[in-house]
C-alpha cells in the first residue's frame, strides 16, 4: 500500500509538464534522438541525487535555507537564460545543419549536462522528494525498501522522459511540426523563462 501511494503521487507529478518537458521538446525536435536521450539521462540523474537524499532520510536538507536560496536563484537564472536563447533563435527549418546556440550542439556530454543542470538547479525537486518520503514513507520502512522506492522513481523519470522524446522525435511528428518549429521554440522559450521568473519570485 505504501508503495502504491508514493508511486501514484510521483506519477501524477510527472504528468504535469515543467521545465524538463520543454527542454526535451526543443532537443527532440532539433537534434537526433540520442541527444534527447542524453538530456533525459541528465534529468533522471539529477532526480536520482535528490532521491538518494530522501532515501537516506536527510529531510533536514530542506532546512538549509542558504543552499535552497542559492539553488533557487541560480536555477531561475539558468531557466531564463535557456528561455531567452530559444526566444532569440532565428527562424530556420528543422533540416538545417549547424547549431545556433549551445542548446543544439551535437554532444552527448553537453546535452546530458543541460538536463542534469535543469533537474539539479530546481529546488522544487528536492522539496518534492524529501516531502514525499517524509509524508508517505513510514520511519519503520527499512533502508533497502526505501532504496527500491527511489530506484523505481528514478527509472520512471528516465523512461517517461525518453517516451516523451521518442514521441516528439518521431519523423512523422517532426514532419508535421516542421512548419511550426519557429513558433514552438518561442513557446518553449517563453515557458522556460516564465518558469525561471516564477522560481525566483515564489
């Protein structure tokens, strides 16, 4: 029962599109699928770090106001910066080669880093996981079982995001969205910038 509660709460949170979704969106449309997968792996790795803290019962991290404040403002600046890059990107077709910014560099390491920073610099991820384990996992639950909960959620983040990337990176989808790519990038840029602003003022 405990696992079902925590898994259901986590899945419902995944259904709500956040900064990670829009980062995957622009990567999957502009770059080959393997680079979108690298972004997904980076996002999942960042989630895994916060899940590890939650599994180990380090909920006091939430009370480190200095750290949370740094994550909040650096994360806000990061999202706003990426958003502005997309908003300033010139109009160009999907099949045009050559990156217009570091967002579209053909580097698995760089795309992984983009995803990792997106997840790591969002203090709401830390608060969500730590709160989830504090509220829904019994103190009597053994560390091994807590670890399995964390492993399940980290894997779900990875495979869910990869599923989103596959759906968006499908050639049929790209063909249909090709004419709208300029507007899609502007919407993604606007949403990322807004997420950054909301994170800063929240």
